[in-house]
């Protein structure tokens, strides 16, 4: 069985997370929802951390993270050693961040991306493999920055 996907959002991304969660349910894709579970105000760093830790530990395969713009939660996620988070609102960036950057966390904004596009981006992110090859050297250099 495939490892679950980690989901997390702050209040600004809650509704988009819920739309993506329903999409994952419909596709039979397992996930762990780390919250938030309402539109009550919460801080995006607090929401990103447990989902990202689940990815780094191997409990989850990848993370789908949501806030108002996708930017704040991506900044928080990228502070977690081992996370390569991308904030995407278009299919080209979403596809190539998997192909070339081996991103393991997709971040989107509930005030930027509609639910239909978000579900398309999620499908693309989860189905696109990392190409490896020349990109592996670059990922190794990127990850070495965490040791500085």
C-alpha cells in the first residue's frame, strides 16, 4: 500500500484543503490530515511543521500544504530539514518542480488557486516522477545547504 500524503493548512487555506481532501477521497489516495479543521485563525508555521515532519520521517510520501497565498506555508515548510517545498499555481511549474527539483511538498493559496485547478495540480504533482540524472547533482547541492 502506498504511503499516505500529509495535508495541512492554516485558516486561509482550509477550504482549499477540504476540496483537495475530497478529491483524494474520490481517487482513493490515502492521506493524513494534520489540520486545521476550521476557519478559526491559526499560524501557518504551526500547521506546516507536523506535516513536513511526517514526510521527513517517512510516515508520509509527500505533503500538500495550504495557506492564503501558499507563500507563507512554503517558507515555513522549507525551514524543515529535508523538505523541498514549492508554491505553485500553474501546471508547468508544478510538473517541473517534481521532474527537476524533486519537490516533496506542494503549497497552494486558497485565495489564489481555485479548487478545480488545485485538484489538477495535486494530480500532476503526485504522478510526476523525479527525472534524476543531471538534476540529482543539483538536488544534492541544494540539500547540502542545510548543513551550513
